[in-house]
């Protein structure tokens, strides 16, 4: 018995370690993304690269007077440095032949989360490429969580891709794309987004932590569920409610029917994570956590939509992309559930799970999300 209890405690601590590992890198104000568009016509490639000014400022100190605002004059004064940085971190090739980037313009554009520098390049390959090989290296040396969200148009179709620290080099075949290929690309984009969105992951984990427990009669603590089925049904209701809700607002926002200011959305998402985590310590939302997941999922949908809007996908591809993106987000969530729920159920009776994983993990999540809330609501940089 002692050996079995010791094993259960070890697994409970492992569960908490998983929560801590997710929370540890989650201090960023907002995930660092850039948006790369390649339009290939014959042997020529038009490149547009949107890079957040805040990210450039972090590595190049663009804000010379340190007043918190990067002006057009400050950006223009560093044009050569910004262009050189971008050219060093992006390589486009046709087979073994490089397609050199020639800078043409520097502009500024507003995205859903702030101002971006827009760098435009012309690239000419030695011959019309059958496939494009793209090497992407921006910011990975200072921020391994950075993502490059790419769109490639070559007349045969529109492709989407995400460059990450672990997936920096990708090949894009120039061939006619069917609906199935577009759907698959959108699903991959959705899966990648759920795992790169630390705030969405922590919100989901905060809702899942008590799924293998029920509150005691006096509402002052937790006790384990007796059977597997109630825990599974609770999780299914939560995940389904969250998915339905974010699908509604994601579609409305991406189609231009209803949009909310980015600061309001990002601050609201941070507040929802705080609320979900605190509810595990002090009962606020009572038993119907799936209704809270639905209400707060509506807000998260606006956050998901920022990726699709900023990527600028053609409208004729939007319906397929929306469906695939939602499917990808759902698959990403179910992967989290498939790993978390059996582990949590196994150790639900241990004191370590209730006090360390549930209470300690919830307090840690609430603390991280509170920092996000302050940063996003007041445009501050705590870290």
C-alpha cells in the first residue's frame, strides 16, 4: 500500500509539474507573431513581411527617446538596420538556387494587436521554381516561442503555414490545391494556434483541474469523484461548450460581422483565466462550469480570429479555413484532455493532487494571468 501511495503521489507531483511547465514561459505580454506573405508569379516572388514594432524594439531599441511610442521617424531612421535584420533571417530558395531579396519599401500597418513594420521585397529566382524552400529564423534566438505565420500564393492556390523554433524550414510545392489540401492546412493552423496560445491552454487547464473532483457539502474543499464517467462527461461538456462558443465569435469576427478592440479582447482573455483559476480555490461559478466555459469561450473566439484576420486570407477560402481552423483548435484541446484527464483521474484521491496540483496550480495560473491582465489593460511591460 505504501508503495502504491508513493507512486500516486509521484504522479500527482508530475501533474503539477506539467502545469508549472506550461505556466513558466507564459510571462509574455502577447505571443510574438509575424505575418509573411509570398506571391509567386513566374520566376518572381513578391514578399511582404509584417513584423510587430514592439518585437523589433525589443531587439533593436527603436524607441530612442524611451517615451513608449515608436514614431515613423524613429523607424525610418533605422530602416537599413531593420531591412538587414529581416534579410538575414529569411531565405527563399528554388532547389539549390537562392532567390535574393531586394528591399523595395518600408511601411507601417495596424494589426489587431498594434502597429507593425511592413517590409516589402522583390525576389527573382534563376528560373521559375517548381517548389519554394523557405528558411525562417526571425527572433528564435531571443524568443523560442515566436511564430511566423505564412501565406503563400502561386496562382495554383493559397497555402498557410506556421514557422516555429522546431520547424524553421519548409517546402511549398507549386501545384493545384484541392479543398482537402486547404482544409488540412487550416486544421494544422488551428492545432498550432492552440498549442502556441499559452493563455488559452492555461484557461483550459484551469477548467480541467477540478474535473475529477466534486465540492464537499460545506463548499470548503474537494473530494474525489467515485467513477470515471462523471469526470468524462464534465470534461466533454466543458470542451464542447468552449468550442461552440469560440466558433461563433471566431466566425462573426473573421467574416467582419462583429469585431472588438484588441486590448479589450486580450485583457478579457487574461481576466477569464484569472476567474477560472480562482474559482478552483474560492467557489464563484458554482457547479455549472460548462456555462462559464461557454460565456468565456465567446471572448476567446475574438482572440482566435486575430490570427486569421491578420493573415489576410482570400475571402473565397475563408469558409473552408474557418471550418478547418475550428476543427484544429478542437483537436488540439482534445489532445490536452487525452493526456491530462487519465493522469488526473489516477491521482484524484491523493492529497498532493488536491493541494499541490489543484490549489497550488490554480494559484500559479491566477498569478501569471494577473500579470497579463495588468500588462494588457494598462499597456505596461512587467517583465
